[in-house]
C-alpha cells in the first residue's frame, strides 16, 4: 500500500511533521531536586548533551515508531548497554508488524484484544505478550484512529478499498489507452475464402500487434458504440481522482481539490493547514506518551530507583500568530489615534531597526532624523491622545469587517480590549 505514490507522500509527510518538532524532556516538578536529576539523566541518555551520547540515530527510531499512525501499532526493541555502572539505551531496532499478533487466538474470548504478542517458534499460534520480556525491552507505540479494537483502528483500514479500486482503475485506464493508442486491425475475407485462408489472415492481423484485431467477411460491419452519460472526458481518470481525494481526506484530513470549490482557495488553504496542525499535535502527543512510559520510565527506574518522579515528555510547538490579522488590528489602533511603539513593531513583525546610515524603504525625509535631545523618561511620560469610545467602536468594527469576521458586540468588545491592552 505504501508503494502507491499518493499514500506514500501523504503518510510520510504526516510522520515527518511529528519529527519536525523538537523533543523535550522536562522535570515533573521544577522545585524538586530529584525531578531535575531524573530529567537531566533521561535527556543525556536519550538525546545526548552537546552532540555527545544519546541513542544512536534517535530520529530514525522515532520515525519507525510513527508507523503506528497508519498501522495502529509499531514496535521497536530497545538495545541496552552497561556504561559506567549505568543502564543506557544505545539504539532502537524496528520489528515488522508481521512478527506480531493481537490477542490470544487460542482462547474462545480474549478480553485483552489489544494486547500485542510476539510470534515465536515455540508460540506460533498464541504468541508471547511484550510485557513478559520486562519493562524497557520493547517500545510499542499504539494509536487508534477511532474507537475500535486495535486490529480495526488502523488508519490504513480506512483507505484499503480506495487503494485497491485505484489500482484496478489504473490497470483499466492502461488497457483503455492501449486500445485507443494502437489503431485496430481489421482483416476482411471474401465469401470464397477457405478456413486455411481465414487462419492465415487471422495470423497476419495478430502479427501486426498484440490485441485489438479481428477478421470478418467483407460484407460485414462492426459498430463501436459510444458510452453515454459521461459529463466530460473518460471515466477512468475521474474515478482515480475521486479515489485519490478520499485517500487524501483520510490521511491528511483534507484535500485542496474538495475544499477549494466550496470555500475558495485561501479558505481551503487555511483549513488544510489547520487540519494538518491538529493532526500533528495529536500524533505528537501520543508518541510523547509512549516515549515517557516505555523509554524514559525504564531509564529512571533502572538507574535512580522507584522513588524518583518520571520526567514529562513532549514536542515543542511554536504558536504562529496570524500577522495579517494582527496588522489589521494595529491599523485600526493607529486610526483610532493611539501611538504604537517602534519596539512593538520590531518584536511582532520581526522587522529590524536600521543601523546607522543604512538605507531604508518608505521613510519620509527627516522621519528617522534625531530630534532635540530629550530625557527618555520625559518622552515616555508624554501625554498621548486618548480616543473616545465611538472612535474605538468604529475602528474595531472596521477591523472585523476587513477580516471577514461577524460584527457581534462581543467581538467588537474583544477587539477594543486587545487594542487597549496593546497600548499599555
């Protein structure tokens, strides 16, 4: 299934989105020395310090664990070594899913149907639970995409039929192109032709190509009927495109070809980015939970004992502010008569201040020239014009209108409060 180009691209993109975030191991409590020690130890053994130590090829190991996103579970064996009296994880080794089974098939009813069991030579029918190998021997990352038993909760289960029919559609499309691309060969024979003559004619038309050939009497006709009811083009590309859209919705949560016609290109892009962000956060949260329980916990327990608190594990997400919406609010703030500090613009929009005589854009003559020497405290205490309430309401309403947001009283009040808070 992963050899299908669309599935491979979307699935790998979703997995790589998790690894694009920085893994963070933080103390369970900031004011607890034992918690700080446990977090430092886990960070050193997993990520290393200043490029030294840590798990070999950690990113590849984490990438292997994210395979549980599509297949409901993924397993890596943790290889440990004894280093200076400390039990240290050295690398993560991927185990393919075909080495495991879910639940115990020898029992008529197994209540723990989500239990992952290793199939061995001695236990090729019932398997051995991962828990029997001890804490820290394996890392099993499970991710249910809906509330079903693990065997039915895999993401790929939702796209299996679309992938299968898509392959059939591509095959049929290839056959169709072959039929249309190669001219048909038609051999005609007269009424006096004998069987040997007809056989020779048939062999002749076959020798001219693979298929799409026939022979018939010269007074016969063949009529090729045209398929009716199609809106435009051949059915095969439309069918394959529809299947690809469904696969894209299942894996990435959206598809530009679906939403663009309904809400416009820009709205579709924003919705697409929102869906991707929510999926990445969901996937990262699940993976962080697995790392904490099955990698960080064994490190702390094996080296520090049972009384040390287990550190927190998470992936760092930087909240990206909508600068366009922010600029509209700032513009409304300026129109309302409030002053905006230069330091605020530099910080919010990342625009550096010019240095020395550096050439600038859009600056009027004398705008950047220093004025008479003044005490900075006096400048900061300068009385600024305060707009009346009507001006603030008008500016806030205009900002909401330009942003395409509903002009409700609660929204207007919120924009006004944002304007006033930014001015403090």
